[in-house]
C-alpha cells in the first residue's frame, strides 16, 4: 500500500501581500505588478543596466534593484514614470468597488504587432 500523507494548505486570495497580513496589501501588489512589467520591458529590449539607467533617469544600482524585483524601493508614481519613459501608455479606470475584489488592480494589454 502507498502511504499518502495529508498536506494542509490554504488557498491564496490572489494577493500574496494580503495573505501575509501586510498593511497596504493592494498598493504593494499594484507596485509589484507595475514593477514586473517595467522589468519585463527592459529585459525584452536587451538593455544593459547602464543603458536602462540613462533611459529611466536613475542610477545603475537602482536598475539592479528593479531587475531583481525590489519594487518597494520605488513609489507607484516613479514606476508609472518609468513606463512613460519606456513609451508605454497608462490608462487609469475608476469604477465602483465590489465586495471581494481588490481596491486597486493592474491590467496589461499586449500591443499587436504591425
């Protein structure tokens, strides 16, 4: 007979910061999502860190932090500025909040190739 162990787990809420009980979990998730998108664009463009620093108007060590996922070092406004410098359009949509959904959310629309 196979000995099957019972593994306990808890289903995620979809926000790891909320699951960890952190304050401002929605803000932290949004910042992480925006930061991830910025880092992804930089990787896709194959920019060296010095080139990215010049483009984003930050120092090279800050690019390193960004590329290593340390998004809490940057404000949401700064991350949005990075998107602008990367020639990305940002649209903010305001709608009524419904119970069970986050107060802030980020949605990405991939550009269609011409």
